[in-house]
């Protein structure tokens, strides 16, 4: 599997939550946060952070110099969610997100291993 494909797959994991930066209605659809909730601002900001991880992964797909940092950013994003998901009792409503992150760890591990071998 090429590093390009791996990084694009990891970017894809972060794409939908990143799109909520530009389409805040996705926050309601994805996470059930009401449009008038004060949490909407927090989740909107969270979408900006997902956008940063998404951009880092796209960058890493084409620039080997950014791969170590992108590995760390994506790993923190994905592993922290999975850890918290388990700690909070594996809420069923977030099961799909956990599954996508878990599957996304495979290309991240491969690409990250190669990033740190260079």
C-alpha cells in the first residue's frame, strides 16, 4: 500500500467532521447538538481542529517532510477518541465513529511507521 493512499485514507477519516466547519448543520446531524445549544460553538471549533488534521494528512500525502507531524496529529485525534469512547462505556450513538477511527488506525500505522523510518 502506498503512502499516498494511506494518507488519503487517514484524511478521509477526518473529512466529514472537518466539513462541519463549513456546514454547521452537520454538527446537529452527526452529534445531535441542537442549533440553539451553546455547545454548537464548541463543536464548530472542534470541526476547525478536524480540518487542521485533515489538511495535515493531505499535506503528508504529497510532502514527506510533514509526515511525522501528521502522524502525531492523526494519532492523537484517533487514539484519544477511542480511549475516551471506551472510558465512557462505548456509547452506542458513537459506535460508527469509533469503528471508522479503529479501521483508520491501520493505514495510519503503516504510513506513520514509514514516516519515522525515513
